[in-house]
């Protein structure tokens, strides 16, 4: 289902008003038999105003581009945590995933760390295991995130079989060298640069929490 663009009417309003005003001026000019100097000046001002309105509308189309169409992701809503996690880690993962689902276009969240899927939340894919593919392996190796703005355009997108099948965009954000925060969106090109920066900071915090939990669990 496409997401309605609530700004569409506002973006088109100046164009519609400008065209309507210009049309009325033209009709008025054609129906006027004796044109006075004052009317000529008024018509000239009206034409200028109509042109400015149309130009403003065209500029708004570029400055406020149409939002990408969203889809309803295929899958069931769920919230799964690895059962053997410390309570503090469960709380941290629950908090972080909630923020992502409520403050970004993210509709599916996975946290994979140390070869184990720690969390699945949001719309769940059919597969409940993460098998690292080329993209995830590259993220772990380079320690740099990958943002696939339109998943269907990338052949490597087939590795994300653990996400809903019609996922539109994916961010794979490294959590240190041992894991990744994997996010699925329901619209292409929908994460902003600010979103990416914020997601990176969230992943850093998760890394600190998971490393601390590992050190506490190690025998002394």
C-alpha cells in the first residue's frame, strides 16, 4: 500500500493558482473591447504574479521532492530475543529497537553478534537465522556501514532472506568487528544522512553494552 504524500497538495497549489490566474487574465483581456492604460498595467502585474506563483511551485517540487512510495512489508509482527542474554542486555536491545521502529522508517530490526542472532523485532522475515553473505562479511571486514537505498536493484540483496521479502531499503551497520545492526525499511531512499549518523551512534552504544556483558560472563 502506497504511503500518501501529505505535502503533495501544498507543492502543487502555487502552480494551480498561477495557471488559474493567468487563464482568467487572458479571458478578461479577450472579452475587453476597449483596453485602458490602467487595465494594461494591472494585466502586466497580474501576469508577473502568475509567473512567480508557477515558478514557486516548480521550485517547491525540487526543494520538497515527492516522498518515496512505501509498501506494507510481508510478514508477521514479532519480538524475539535470544533467551540466554543477561537482563541488562535484553533491556538495552529492547530500548534500541523500539527507538529505531518508532523514530525512523525502519520496520524490521535484527541484531547479529558473535555468530548469534540476538534480536528480531518488527516485521519478521521467514528465516530466523542470519547466514553472513557477501555484504555482511564486507561490513564486518571494513567496519563501514552499507546502505542499500533500493534493495531490488542490488543482486547481492538476495542474501537478506531473513528480512521480509519485499523489504525496500537496508542498512547494515557494524557493531564492532563481531556483529551488525541490520535494518529493513518499507520505502526506498528513505533514510536521511541524519538517520545514518544516529544509527551509527546507536550501534556504538550496543557494542559497548555487548562487550561489557561478554567480559562479565568470562570466568576469572
